[in-house]
């Protein structure tokens, strides 16, 4: 019998932004829902999944392949926004 561990992972569906293993992706986070996503990831494990949306709107379907990134740098700004750098994990 195999024991599996479930991990909660924040998903950032940002059209046009690709993250690959060992790649660094700088992002300016300004939308309230994504500021909350970054805050949540920082309180847990600093991990965020980047997955391309398949359409437009608030909850578009997502492609089945993405990349998990580790927040390697974070700058919390006075207005509640963030500047972060995601480092793609392999």
C-alpha cells in the first residue's frame, strides 16, 4: 500500500506568462485576488503553480500542464502589492 501526501498549491492562471524549470519569472502582483494568493503562498511553502488559461473570464478552464514555482524573492509594497520572482522547479 502506498501512502500519498496531499499538498495545497496556489494556481496562478496568467495568460502569456510561462514558467519553466530553473527559469526566473519576475511578476508585479496588483490584483486583490492574486495579492491574497501570494500572501497565502508566503504563509505556507512559497510555492505557486503557473498554468495557462484556455480562455478569458474570471474562471476559465486551464491547460493540464503547468510548472510549480518557488517564490525566491518577494518585496511587499506599501499599497499591498507585491513584486516577486518565481523560480521554476523541476
